[in-house]
C-alpha cells in the first residue's frame, strides 16, 4: 500500500520515498501529517513532534513520521 502526499516541486511525495532517509523537512512532514508547516514548527518547539535543528531549519525524524502514520518499519 502506498501512502501518498500532494506532489511538490521538490522532495519526496510518498512515505515510501522517505525510507532510507534519517530526516524529513518541516514542509515534507507537514504534507504527510496534513498540517500547516507553522503548526509542525510549533509542535516541534512544544516537544509534541520530535525535531532536530539543522542550522536555521528543523528536521523531523523519518522513523517518527512512519510510526505516526502507522507504517511498519
């Protein structure tokens, strides 16, 4: 079964595309979770969604996204 998210100009378009990657961008996570990117950033800051700061951007662990979507690793 393929879990699709809306197509973008850049980045993966399915959860399967995230496999093999350690982190997803906030924008990718927002599309997968069907949330606004600002909501994802707020949730990272609140500790609700795990995130790692990389320079001036944040990344969300792919393993967490797969688990949140109910996809077995």
